[in-house]
C-alpha cells in the first residue's frame, strides 16, 4: 500500500473543499472519500487504488433513511445491512432488500454503504492485478481479459477496450427502481438519473461514472412505488453465498387480471453497467403474463449480446434468469 494523507471531514462542504483543495494543490493527485472502505481498502492493498489523499466521511450527516414525497431518501453512508432491513424498504421496495441481502457477507453489509456500492469497482481479475494489462486501471495498456479469462465478464455494453462487468447487486435493483443520484461538488449540486450515472467503456473504460474530482454523493432518491406493483430479485452464481452474479435480474411489475400494465427490469452480471432495455420492457405492456411473453422479452433484452471466448453460456443463462424472475414476480400476491 502506498503512503497517503488521511483527513476527517465533519460536514459536507468541508469534505468537498478538502477534496477540491487537494486536487488543486497537486495536479493529478488522487482523492478518495472513505466510508465503509470495503472496496477501497482492498484495492489500496493491491496498489490498484493509490490515492494521495483519503477523506473520512463517516462523521457526515448522511446516514439517514427518510420518507420524502411518497418516495425514499437514502443517505450516502447508510449501511447496506440497515437499508436491507428497513421496514419501508421491506414493504415498498422488496427488490432492493433482496438484492442487498444476496451480496457479500453479513459482516461486509454491516460496513458497506450506499454510495460506496454505487462506486464499486469491477472484480475482473486483470483489473485487480497491477502487473496485467488493463485499460480500466492503466489506460492504453490493453485488455488482457479479451484473450484471457473472461468467463465471469460482460456480454452487453462491451468494447474492444474493456469487457469488465459491474459487480453490484444493489445497483441492479436501483436501476429497475429508477433511482436518482444526488451529487455535490466544486461545481455545485446536480441530480443524475441512475440510467445516466454509469458510463459505457467505449474508448475510455477508466471513466466509469459521471463523477468528477471532488464530487460527493450525498443521497439516493427512490420514487414512490407504482400502485399495486410487485418486485423481486434473483441472483445466479457459482456458489450459494459470497459470490458475484453470473446473471441476476431485478423486476418491478404491475399485473392486473393477468395482463401486464407496467414492467421495469434490469440485469446484473452481464453488462459493463447495470443493464436495462426500454424496448424489452415496452414489449411486455398489455401482454398476458405468460412464459412465452417473458421469453420474447428476454430475447429482446439479450439481442445485442456479444459473448467472449468463455462466457457464451451467459446468453442463455441470462434469458432463463430473466424469464424465471418475471414469471415469479407476476405470480406474487
């Protein structure tokens, strides 16, 4: 681990000022905010993340879950365990609770935070090995995964520069729920729909989100749940616990008299970001809630899949995952 300077911020403005000041003082200096540290500290130990300035934000007033305008405001430092077991989440957004509880271990969920999960880095083995070529870690070095071990990596949203998958479970549920990310930084405040928060790798895989130097996520907003909606999360993985998804699906659906009124769904484990397909969703509206209908939607969802040498199985796996989740959600009381 490289040497770094640790500071503690006691309010949001002080945190942003400290981060922007460090960035100004040393051109190109890396600044990271520290909350749970469940990803950051691991990557610092591997010398993948080498910030010169780390700002502890655990004392900021960003750890509340509040009902606002029929929706839910989730603070940036709310721990995953607290969010998963919150009675309002369990009642109105069960898909989010299920996604959180399927990730990591109980000990890690007690530490991991909402904002940290949004900014979670890929588990691609080449990204986590500083001696291997990785355009995400070291732009211009190449992508060792394309001709190497890629069984667990993305089949949607890839480029010839990067095929790394987004590892989060929480983010898949937030994508299906139309979450909005609230950000404060040196340039002011902005609200970013989660559909616009994550960037495709393209020719710049090192740029994963719209976050800029000094930016701090303050909270996440969930809209009011659609009346009569049902939601469900399913995760398929190599082992039953403490494993990242090969394919996962988050579904929010409204069904009346056997007909689908509205469907929102996203998938994890298969995309370079939590993946959603508006055309596949529209295809379900007004249709009978049947497996044939769901299979057609799954085919549409995966139509642009580009499997690599070892992960072609993910195309059919993802389709079956989505069909099963849609069907199970439609059957919920």
